[in-house]
C-alpha cells in the first residue's frame, strides 16, 4: 500500500498538467461552437435581408410606374445600392456561403443583374428592364430560399454532429480528468480506502441520476441479458422486479414488445449508433418512441453489449395529429363558405394563403408559389394603387380595412374580390400580422347589375 501511494505521489504534477490540458481543450471546443454559430447567424440574417430589399424594390417599381413620384425613384436607387453592399459583404465573408457559390443558382450574377435593371428602370423607365425586374425577382427569392434552407439544414446537421462529438469528448475528458484526480491525487492526502469509498459514492450518484431520468434507459450484454434498466423502463413496461441477468422472454409475455427492441440487434450487427422513431401497440396502448441504440465496448474495443435510450413522443405526436385534424376542418369550412384567408407576416414580408384562397384565384399551390408579390401581380392595374394604399395604411397606422378589387386570373378571366383585413399586434405592441378573409363576389355583383338593369 505504501509503495502504491509513493508511486501515486510522483504522478501528481503530470496529473495536474493533464487536467489543465483537457479542460482547456473542452473550453476551446465549446467556444468555437458559440462563435461559429454567431458568425453564421449574422451572414444568414444578411442573406434574408436581401429578400426583403428585393421585395421593396419591386413594390417601389410598381408605384413608380403608376405615379412617377421622385421619392419612389430615389427609394429604388437607394435600395439597389444597399443590396449590392450586402452582396459584397456576403461574398467576402469569412464563411463560404453555398448560396453564392452554387453553379446552378448563379446568385452572384442574378443579384448584380437585378440591381442593374432596377437602376436602369428608375433612371430611364425602360419597359424591358421593368419586365426583367419581375422575372429576376421571383427567381432570386426562389433560389435564395432553396439555397439558404439547404445551407441551414446542412449547417445544423454539421453543427449538431460537431456538438454531439464535442460534448461526448468533453464528457469523456472530464470523466477521465475526475478519475485521474480521484485515483492519483487524492491518495496523497487520504487513504486508498477513502478514495474507493468516494468513487463508489460517485458511481451511485451517477446511477441514481440515470435511474430516475424521465428517459427510458437500459443496457444488455451481447447475449441479450439485462445489465441495467432504470426506473422509468420498469414503470413504462410494468416490471415489478429486478431484471439484471434476465432476458426479454423472461420478463415480457406480449410478443409485440419485440418491436421496441429490434434496434438492439441492428446496433450489435452493424456496430454503430442506430436511431429510429417507432410506433408500438403495447397492451392496447399506442406509443411513439424516439429510440437511440449504440454498442458498448470495453477498453480493448470489443463489443460487450448495447445501451438504449428512448424518449416517449406519444403526446407530441398526438398533438400533431390534432393539429392536422383542425387544419383539415378549417379548410373544409372555408371550402363550404367559399371564403379564403391569408396572413401577411410583416416581419418577414411573407404571405401565407389558405387552400380555399388558392382555389378562388385558380392557383395550384403545388406548382405556383402564391407569395406577396405574385398576389399583387394578379390585381387589376386600375385597382392596385387603392389596395396598396389600404395595406400600407394598415401597416403604418394599424387601421383595419375592407376593399373590393378585381383580380386577373391566369386564364385571363376577371373576378371581383371583397377583402376584409384586421391588424394584430405582437407582445410588444407593434403591428405584426395582417389577417384577411377574401370572398369571390363576382356573382353577387353580376346579380346586382342584372337587378338594376331590370
């Protein structure tokens, strides 16, 4: 015992240096994640700002075409310069945005051409530049959305992967550091018996944390015998005894339970982490589980078992199903009343249209994106100014409005729309959402005209 303590004392300095090293490593990893996420967020926000700027340019171009007011011309020129400045900032960013490097999208050329056409129209009122402005605007919005979403998804996947790896490394490093501290440093001041007592207490605390976790956690050896199962596992599957050393066939009578444990064999056979969402009918209860299963390996890298962590997502899936039914009923009600609805998000300048509004406007939402600009593009040119005035007044002053206007369908047919809009504020009292109902009153107007004629 004395010889062991003497050897451990000589390793104190090395142990302390190792702990400082691993702690610094873990801190640098976490710091990198935070800073990288902030930088990416800034660039993505600026890329999103490009969409808003392009929408403003198109709106001012429409107003300038109708009114020829100098302030609209100046707004177009100023916004075009701002768009180019953002573009320069993004393309010179330290983060390589695939939005601008993708060969198929060619957003670099699209944005420069769009800005050039905006300035050309503002200075010369060139009709061809005006047409190109609309064509390029729709393409830029579509490609920015597609590319940004692809980039965000890829970034989130990489970030999550890095977070998982870094967190795992951090936990492993800290466990190693604590182990070295307890094994090599503490014995210099305390006896070996005290050290093992503390280690045992520490293990018990960790086991308690796992045992009373709301997750379903268990471990098995390669033969399928249980090494451990926490309290939530036993509560979920109504197990009222110790199961260490037992197999599924010794515990469960219902063969449907096998569906939950199918991932065990996959994790062992494929020697990798396996994740799956499973819907299980167990004891006349439908349960939905998000299950992660991974192999357990010893110090030599040999697999000696598996560990599984499951999250009960039944309530969440039930809420999603209820929401789907509510949306279905909402669409059915609008269809019966022949009334559509729309929501204009002022923060993102995003227009969301109901299924029935698309039907009224004869637009297939699977083929055509009915956004704010495309909707305005369908409004009759003689009615567009009054509609824009009502919308802008609602945005600026929070005024509700009702208005009738004509819409030109893709077939060339003209219909009459009655729109009733109400402004809703956010928690800070700022105008946030403009919610409208739209009714096709074409037949009503024709019947009124016939009545007056008679």
